[in-house]
């Protein structure tokens, strides 16, 4: 089994201990006896791990996989992957903001060097305010083929929950300004980048006609939302208009 699956014997035993694999039958010699179902199960575990799933997340997906219906398995994996995407995009946004700050600090270091010890104006102690530099992180890559339909794949109850989530987040918007094919939502400096990234990624997953770009700079967090011409009414109803 180790040779067939690529997992070491200790790993296989550990997976049995934590419930990812059922306890196998034993032959007369006491050795474990595996069948093809275990090989297939390990193949699914491998696939889920490559998608970034933790062993705990895999454990919640395996009962669905054991039922033998593909659709629920794909639905479960899709939800986990969407969360992974949002987490990765949030980290990208945070790192982008950090890189922007480092670049500003690098630019001012050596631009002013006082005689003697450091003072309040040198680059060692502070980064003087300068022209805003914006870093943009796209939250979706659109296919080059036909434009997606103006439609949402969420069920009615899920739509109501999603609208409530947007209302709570949009209550933190300080300013709305128009951009090409959409609107820019400027949040306060205390708004969580992660919360914006998570919700935008979840929305793009069910409403493929939207596109989002998250910008982070010293002014705070902003989200640009765009839609094609026949999706503008939906965009305005959900995200509002210029203020």
C-alpha cells in the first residue's frame, strides 16, 4: 500500500489513528489487508492536500466522498478552495501594503541625515508623508472567452445572508467614487483587509460577472468593483452609487 499510494507506512498508520482511513482487516499472519477502495480514498486525500486542505478539513469531506456522489464532494471542495483563495488574497494584500511601506521608507533613508544622533525627522525614526502610492491586488482572473452571465449561483437563503454581510461591511465605507465600469469604495484605516478580501472573493465565486480589485495604501483600504453594461443595475443596487 505504501508503494501504491506514495505514503509511508507510519503515515498510513497515523491516518488510521485519526480516522482518515478505516481500520483494515487483518490476514491470518496479522498483516493489514487493504483493498482498492483504500487506494481510491488515499487518492482523494492526496488531491485535497494539494488544494491546501488540512487533515481536519479532509476529515469533514471524507464522509461526503464515501457516499459515492460526485456533486456534493465538488460542492464541499469548492467551499474549502474558495476560503483558501480568500486567505491567500488577504495575505497578498497585506504583503503588498507592507512592501509599499518598505519602499517609502527606503526612499527617505539617506535623504536627510542630521549631524550627530538621529532626530524626529530622519528616516531612522519616521517616514515622512509623501504622495500616495497605491498597490492594486486583483481578486479574480477573468477568462478571455465569452463574458459570464449576469446571474448568481447562490440559493435564496444564502443570497439574503450575503446581502446582510455586504451591508455590514459597506457601513464602513467613507466615500464612493466612480471608476470605469464600476465604483470605488474607500474604507477607513481600521477596516480589516482580510474581511474585504474574503467577502469579495466569495461574491466573485457566485457572481462571475463582477470583478474586484483591492487597493491598500496609507489612506486605508479601498475596493474597486466593476461589471459589464448589463450588470450595472445589479452593481449599483448592491454597492451603491457615487457619494
